[in-house]
C-alpha cells in the first residue's frame, strides 16, 4: 500500500472536485483524472480501514439500494460501503411498494429521496432499459433538487446496467494496480477479455463491455475474443477501439480465444449472451411471451454448446505470458466439475487463482464508498485527511 | 422558515411534555397544543437538517416498522425519520416470522421491544381492525413495561389505520402552514375534501377521515363532498361537525363537488371506497370468500363508473378562489391520461401542482421524526436546543 | 443486579480472552470460565442499558443475519444486539442472492465478509446439516482471513442449529441466575426438561439438547423425560450424562413426565420431533419427496396424539417443589385453549408464568451482544469499563 501522505498528494493532483454532485453511471463519462481520483479515494478508505480508523463522515442519511435483479456480492459491497461512511441502507423493494399502482419513476425518485444521500441501482436484464432507467431517475432528482423539493441531490451509483458495470470494472482495475504495483505498470500489458462456455444463458453483457470500456483507457493491449455471433453492443466496441488508440494501447477484436490468450498478462474468460439474443429476449420479456422465451433459451443453449471448447484450461493458460497470466473473474464462475459439468474454467485453473479472485472482489466495497464520497464531498482529500487526524477507532470506544 | 429562537420559544409555550410516553394513533386524541408542539418540533428538525446540523439524539435503539399493506412513501418517511434521530430500522415481516405459528399480539409486541424505541404500524385494509390492532399492541407494551419486562415503553406511531392517517394529515397541515405562512393564516380558509373517480377499488378511508378530523380543528371551512353512498365512518364525520363548531370554522357535508370547489382555497380530490363496501369487503376477506370479493369488486367498479364526472379538471379549478386553489394529494394520484385513462385529476391540473404535491410529501419524514422525538423526550425544546448548540455536522467529520 | 465493580471484577477472573477470535457454535465447546465470561458481559451490557449508557463500541461494521428458517424472537434479538454495539444488520436472503446460481459456501462466506464483524446463522431444519453448514462457513472465513482476503475474521454466532441453540440456553441460564440469585444457587436444583404434546410436527431438537447440554454443567439435577421413541441425538444425551457426573449434579433419562416434575425446581415442558423422524424427514426433504413428507407428517401427528397426556397442567405443577417450580419456555408455547385446542401447557399455568417467560426471553439480546463483544474484543472488561467511563447517553445528546 502506498504511503498515506503520498496517496493524499496523488489525490490532490486529480480533478476529484469534478465528481462532486455527479452520478457514476458509465466509466467513459468520466475523465482519466476523475477515475484516478476514485481509485485514490478507495485506496485511502482501505488504508483507514486497515488501520482501524473510522471513515464515518455522515452522521445520518439513507443509502437506498434498488436491485431489479439478484445480487449477493454487489448487494453486500453496497451495504458495506454505505455503512463504512455512516449511511443506513434502505432497500427499495418494488414488490412491497406502491410503484405497481401506476406510480411514475419521477415521482418515486423524489418520494424516497428527501433525506437520502445515495441511490444504488442494479438494472441489467432488459437491453436498452437499465441505463435509460438510471437516466430517468437522475433527471427526476435534478428536477426535484432544482425546484426545492429535495434539500440535497442524492448521487446515483450504477450497480450494473445493460451497458456498463462500473463498480466491477473500477474494482477490477484497482486490483490490477495493486497486483502489478501501480497504474503506470499496466501500460503495455495485454488483457484477454474472452467469451467462455457456460451451460446457462442470458448472462448480461455489462461485464465484458465494462472491461473493454475501461481497460482500453489505461494503455493496455486489450484483446476481445468471442465466437461469431456473440457480439457486444457495437457502440461500446467502437468506443474501445477509439480509446485504445488514444491511450497508446491497442484493441484487437476477433474470434480466436487462443490468440487472445497468447502472451496475455491477464485473462478474463467469461460467458455472456449474444447482443442479438439479448435484444430478442428483451422483446419477449416485454410481451411476456413465455413460449418464445423457452424457444429462445433452447436455441441459445444449443448455440452455446457448439462452443464448449471456449474454456479456460491449463493448456490455454500455458499460452499466456510465461504461463503465468493473472486470471480474473467477477464471480461466481461456472467451474467445470464444481458448479457444472463443463463451464468457463477448469477446476485446477480456478483453484490456482481462487484467492486472487476473492481479492479482486474485495476492492468493490471501497470503490463504491469512493464513488459515494467523491460525489457527496467537494474536497475528498481534506475529508480523508480530517478522518485520519480525528483517528476515531472503527472498532473500540 | 421561522427564525430558530422564535421557533423554540413557540415550542416552549406548548404542552410538548404531555406527548412524552404516549403513542400517536389519532390526531383527535391530542390537544391543539400538543399538535402545535409536533409541528414546531418538525419545523425545528427541518431547520437543523437544512443547516447540516445532525439531529441524532439516540446512540442506539431500534425503530420497528410493521407494514401490513404496501407502502413506498410512508416506508421511506419512517426510515428517514428514524435514521435522522439515530435509530436503526428493523422491519417486522410477518411472513418471515413465527407469528403465523399461533403467537399472540401481546407476546410478539414484547418480544420485539426489549431494546426498541418506536414501532410504526400500517394496518389499513380491514375496517374495524387497524386501530384495534394498534390498541392491542399498545396495551401489550403497557403490560410489559409495567411488569418490568421492558426497560422502556416504545412509542407506537400510526402509519395509517382504518380510521386515521395522522402522519399524512399532520404533514399536510404543516405544508399548509408553510404555504399560507402560518397556522393562524389557515383560519377562515375553505378546504374541499372531495371524492374523485378512480378506476381502482378498495382505497382506504383514512386519508379523507384524517383530513376532516384534523382540518376542522384549525378554524377552516371544511367541505366534504362525495356521491351518495360513498360515506365515511359516521363517528368521524360527526366529530368533524363538532370540531368545526368549536374551532370557529364550519363543516359542510353534501354530494356536490362543484359546490365544494366553489371559492375553495384548497382542494383535495381523492378516491375512496364507500364505508359500506369496506365493511362487506372486510367480512369477505375474513372468510376468504374469493368469489364474493370478485363480485364486490365488479359491483364497486360499476358503481364508481357512474361517477366519472367527479374529477378534478381545469373547469372545476376555475371555480375555486380566483381559480388559484392549492391542489393537494397524498400521492400517488390517478392522473387521467397518465396513470389511467380517466381518473381523479386531469394531467394539466396535476402537472401545474406536481411540485407542490412533492413538497407536501416532503414534510412527512420530519412529522414522523417529531412524533418519535416528542414521545421519547420529555423536554423536546431542550433536546433541540442542545442539538443545535452541539452543532455536529450531519454530513462532514 | 450485581454492583458494577463486583461484576467487572468477576469478569476479570474469567478466561474472557479465550473467546477472542472464536465462534460461538456449541456451548460444550466452551469452558465453564468462558461461559461465565459471556454471562458477566451480558449482565454488564444490561446494566449499561438500564443506566442509559451507550454501549456502542463499533463505529461501523456489518452484522449479517442468515435465517434459513422462520424467526421472530431471535431475529429481533440479533438485530437488537448488533445495534446495541453499533453494528448495522444486513440480511443475507438466499432467495434474493445469486447463491442459487451454483455459488459455493466458501465463496459466499468471503464475499459477504469484507467489512463484516459478525455473522449470525439459523439453520435448524435438516438434521446433520445446520452445524455442518456453520463449520463450513467458519472454515471458509479462516481460509479467507489466513490468506489476506479478509482484513478481519468475522465471528459466527449460532442462532440455532440442528444440535444446539446456544443463544437460547445461555439466555435461559442467565435468567435462572437472576431468578435464583446467582450461578452458585443453581447447584443442586432440579430441572425437568420434558417433552410435551403439540398438535404440530417437526419442531427442532436443539432446545432440549441445548438445555441438557448446558444445565448439566452447572451442578443441577437434570431430568430428561419423553415418550418412548422421542429420542434426542444420542451423542448429546451421552454428553449430558458425562457432564452431570463431572459437575456434581445428576442426569436422569426416562419416559416419566410425573417423575420428572416431582420436586422439580424448574420445569421446561416442550414439544419436539423424534430424532428418527427428523432423520427420515431430512432424507425426504432432500429428495423432495412430497408424498413421503405428507405420509410422515400424518404418521408423526398420529404418534404425537397418543401422548396428549404429556401436558403441563395444574395437577402436574402441584407435584413440583412446594408446587412452585419455575416454568420455562423458549416461546411461542402451544397453549391449550389459546393457540390450539390441546397443547404443551394449560392456559392457567401459562398465564401464571407468562411474564416470567417474557423476562426469560429478554436476556437473549444481551447474551448475543456478549457473544459478539467477547469474540471481537480481546479484553471485554476494559472495553466495558471504558464504555461506562465514557458515559455517553444512549438516549439523549
């Protein structure tokens, strides 16, 4: 871990203040300096935590979570982040609310926000819907704040949408910085973001999109590989292309898993549903066409099964740089012989990197807390310096 | 906002101490002075909030919510209120508990209350049941506290019952005080509490009852209008009559929506189910008569449909005082062309007052917090003065 | 209540430090000194509570609850305990999580624990499963902590498993100490732990097992009585036997309810399912054999019905010491004529001891808090002394 003073100095050089009052919806909405500010704040919060120094900088305030899909990791990461800063989590469970009674997003967004500091939203099932929903909530909050309904404008943190999964990609990038020593050390490294076979279907695109949408900005050589027909949202791929050029890295996009793994420093093999299938599925879900959904699932699983060789096994790992590439996964992985007969990764490979993937995941609470803190405090460096000086023990009287 | 010192002086003149150790179940159980104390405390808490001064006056303690019906607004208002004061919300979800195993109300009330400061209850579906249930919980807590089972007597806050909805009516009244400048300014104002058409059925009576049960005490001219057959609980109507006389206002009760709107300063058009239908429904729900419930719903919707002209449109608004009456609603409203084809209010009228209804709603967290604070602190004025003097930032170290 | 200084001195003499960093899964894993330490800490926390002194010794941190079965009492006791110490409760609701997606216990245990101080688990439905599950979670946390994944090792508190119910038995023992004046006063007392008839089926064995597994260590004469065929887990019974001998008490095990009640100082009549039935049920639940489960339930209820005379009535209470034995129950009791036609206890007997059973239950939040505090603080006596000296009001600014 970087020395505390060095860390705060590094933070002071970044445009942390530009994050104040803003939502965190897509990493590519943020400047590199803003991203670095989030990482530095996350590191500082982790440093305080490890030294048993309390980071509570709210004495009251709600952190609302709105999960429109299942979640364990992100749910607990959000709860941990909110609690770390002194906020109380209140879940917006749409099944228990009157939203089904015909309430508009605009109204609900205001009704839950009178004393709220942050709203974390996961909405990743419908293509074209998740990010749109978050933007609608954001516009409603802007409206309420501008018109004196809300005494403060709560920040929205995207806990996974149809386009991006910024708490995942930012945590992954922080893990890479820790693993390789620094942000600079990532320049020139090769990262293979590849599709991998899974016996399940309908997995969101937001993880691979989030990874190529962020890592191409760090001067890395990003190689996206998937079977023909498993495309991501074209806009995001085009963006990755542009970003790689601008950052001095490169972006390769083909259908060759072995090529992606060749001399890779980092591999991220993970299943996802084809863009076109997700579009069809969204339509069928909207019309409630159960027969159509079943047929689509069967067709998609059959399609998947033609690519069972897209798996992360020991032989493929041997192709990576000195056979020692860092394996990454957002978890849970489909592990062959453990959680399924045949899946994304062989048990021997996963077990070798199991603790690494746990450490990768451990960055997420601090990343989320950093996103909250930077959006609610104009000067995070001073806030953190004050917390350290106060030195109130996190555990202890 | 009134000046802080003026506010505390005003509070000191009221009988705030009489609220100590008491539940808040029905507004008409409270004296006018007690009601004014609650409003002043709510204003003081809002003032602290707006000045970023922490109002946490509990270092630990549970605030239990028991929602026997869906809720968004009240759920988040209760959570916000509890959190504002330093309490942690714990939901009593009867589906997850052993209550279904034959546990008595008396026992459960004690079991959940060992370290509890407040219990908020919503129970508005069964006519004759909600208020009765709250009284049973109250008696159980009295018993437990008197016999040394409970180290403190948690306060009960009625979050809507079959008779009254005091957190709504008290928040509405605070909004009126803010809107018209003072409590005194409400004297002589005309408020039209009218039924309005909705394509849904079974809406509780507690909002209109709460409104006529409170506003008639403030010297207002309250006009209750609804189609024949849409009566409220007779006792509450009789009480409104008596209260209006005592307060120097008036109470009119007829079947004339236009007459109610004529020269009104405030209009509150809202759907509800007829008292007689709610009684039948309660019986059918109790016996689980699904066929009977379906038949009742059909009959009731047909009955509603005969009164589709009971709607708040631009023409009716023109009839109000200078065409400028304040439109109120507890939300969500059934807005014609927005949330339904034809409903309680035209979209143009609603949109004109949309932000006003949001501001109306924004008072509720502070009203609930004031109800909690007055029931748990013998001297709220001193508590508030101490909080202001402590001056701990709500957000910030 | 013992004097504060006496209490802390008593605590200082016990091996409280040996509880540090350890889980609380089974009372018989703990030494007598460790158990006494937990009781003294619970008493101290109650003393602080009663004197309105805040016991918050965490400024942030999660307390995760994982209820794999229904619960009211234990759920609120755990929430109260966590809140008393300053922790925020976050529920792990397996229905809302991705655990069903094939996630391993090892992985989930780490994923939820990055900023977690305690995990409370109830898992009492499957014989042979609950304790095993808790051990698996414990091993996963050990692994994560040892390998630097977790910055701290959260404590596990068993909130009821298939073998033991330590928060219940420890709270019961604390209630007995209070009732009879001291731990020493329990030596030589006779406790009748007996089966009692209930019209329900499948009640866990963990309460009677917990009671005989703990009370036999306190020098008591424990008499376990149940109808033939209603055996407990043999290992636990054998352990009770051994412990009674070692502690200078005695352990009797037969099929004679009257004999158990004879001259008893304490009676604990409670229904449970036979061990053999629970084993069959576990098999049937695992294979999802609904027909088999129905048949087993019918057979078991029929078997129960042959023992309707196993009930706690006035005549039986007369057989106890001076007719004045203390009646105990973990609640909710099946009360004849109240919660069922015929059940574990007559209404007249229960009503006589109703408040006593409530007081019995009131010890549980403090016991759980003591389990958390001793596992997370190496020197609980100093922690408590500091809290008392700090003297921050629990309620008040």
